[in-house]
C-alpha cells in the first residue's frame, strides 16, 4: 500500500510543483525522492536502494544518449536560427505550401516518423517562428507540436512502441498498422477542424498565408516591410534542406548515432554560413535548464520502474472484479500516465491484459483498445518528455497546454470509439 500511495503522491506533487512554476529538474527530483522512499513496503530496503537507483539512472546509456541529444538539438536549432538558415527554410516551405497551418503541422508530423527520443524538442524551434508569425500562444504551439508529432504512432510500422506491441500481441505489425490507419485519418480531420477554427488569430494566419503564389512568396523583412522573392533555385533548396538530411537520415540507414549526425549537421551549418557563424552561437544555443530537466525526468522514470507502485495498483484493479472493458481502458491509460513512456506502458499492460482475450474472436479489437488507451495516457502524461520539453521551450504551463489539447484528443477518442463499434460488427459478421 505504501508503494501505491507514494507513486500517486509523487504524481500529484510533480504536477503541483510544475503548476507553481518550479523548474522541471526540481519537480522531477522531488517526485523521485518520494517514489524512491516508498518503492516497497520496507523502508530499510528503500533507503538502501535509493542512491544505487539514482546512480543507475545517471549512467543509464539511454539517459546519456538523451541528454546528449537534447543538448545538441538545441545547439543545432539555435545555430540554424542565428545564421538565418531556419528562416530560409521557412520561406522556402511557405513558397511550396501556401497555407501556414499545413506548414506548421507538417513539420512535427514528418519528424514524428523518426525514432528520436523527445523528438518534439527538435520540431519546436522550427515551428516557433511560424507560430509567432500567426500570433499563436505558447500553449497553442505546444499543442500543435505534440498532437502532430504523435500522429503516426498508431500506424507507422517503424515506431518502437508499435513494434513492441506487435511482438507482445503476436499480431503482424503491418496488420496493426492497417487496422490503426483510420485513427491517423481521424486525427488529421479533428486536428484540421480544431486548429484552423479555434485560434483567435486564425483569420490573420490564413490571410497571411493566402498571398503566396506559384511565382512569388510574401516575406516579412526585419523592418516589417513586405517584399517578394522569386522561386528559390534547386541549389538554394538543397543548401537549406541538407542539414536536416544530414541529421535525420544517416542514423536510420547506417549504424550511426543521432549525436554524431547532429554534430555533422552543426558543422555543415557553420561551413555553409561561415560569414555569419560565430563560435559563441554554440554556447548560446546550449540550454542547461532543459538538460537538467531531462536528467530529472530520467531519474524519475528509473525510480518508477524500480518501484512496485504501478504493478500493485494494477493488481488492485484486477482483483476488484472490474469489467474487462474498463480494465482495458484504465490499466493501459494509468501505465502511460504514470510512466510517461509508451513502450513502458505497453510492457506493463499487454502481458497483464492480452491473456484475458486470447480466445476471443475480437482479439485484434481488444488490442486496438488497449493500444489506444496506453497512447492517450502516454501522450497526456505530465512525465512525457515531449510534453515537458516543449512546454519548457515555449515558456508555457502544463495547465494551459492541457486546456488547449483536451478538445482535439476528446474528438480523436470519440472517433476511435466509433471505429471500434464498426470493427466490432465487422469482426462479428
């Protein structure tokens, strides 16, 4: 009982501290302290394991990789911005995609296909100038970044959580992807209607986007004047896009770490923009506050994984005789919410739940329900890396972000419910 109480108390403590504008690192370390001291029913065992667990979190290869990636991503994005290469990318994108909403949603969506931990922090600096041009709030930019960043989690077969789900369920990953494909379509439709209809500045944004044509593009100069630019040359397009090709694709097709490709991307920017580049841009781009926050998240995650709290909470639900549908909704959602890790949520929920549905003709439908529930818990988790880092980057709060996100996610959940009913009658026919 102590472990359950400690886990839930830590959950609310972290949320409270973040709502009081405490730093991300402070909130996560405070939560870690509480989880660590209540990890099991034995206080002596908890005390003896406390510092080894902390050390385990710090030397975890994933922690080291993630901290390195976040540090390099912010330096890369800052260097792109200060050398004006980022602005050139936005102008070229706007030339070919005249609607600003398509631009600001396409960027996190494309980056979301790539297995980058905390990848929302990669797209955040790129969409920030577009969101500012559209006079969006930090919460709205955070919401768009998270929503479209995770659009393909349901159906892109190279997403790690989808691969793990296929392995644990015994269902082919492409079968899962095909079954989930309508969910991605639902998210696109819901997102389009919500984000283009509800933003107070949407009319201004659409007007600003509508002046682009096949021959010219509107561009705001530093003095605020409007000027026009002819179609960019293929050389210019390649110059601007190449940093992202260097950073994103070699680690997918070659045995190269993202950290090295990021370093290569920074070096490319320094060389191609050597007339503007200064070494001070490296230090200015380093976000120490964000790096400490990521360390805090990884420490918290390790304490949660070593605690009995989540597993004991799951056992209570199982023993309480709760209907199977509620179990399929509650357990994965809580696992995602408390861990902030989709793979972890699936690892907790699948072995417990899927065995209950093995003989069911609706096995694949139960799988979709469990997967969807874990997705919502993970994406909405206050411990989710993308949430915390994007909120931090856009200088907003989780409360404002949740307020902006509740409608599109409610709409998506409603769409999944309708889809589940359709699948239910299809599988029973």
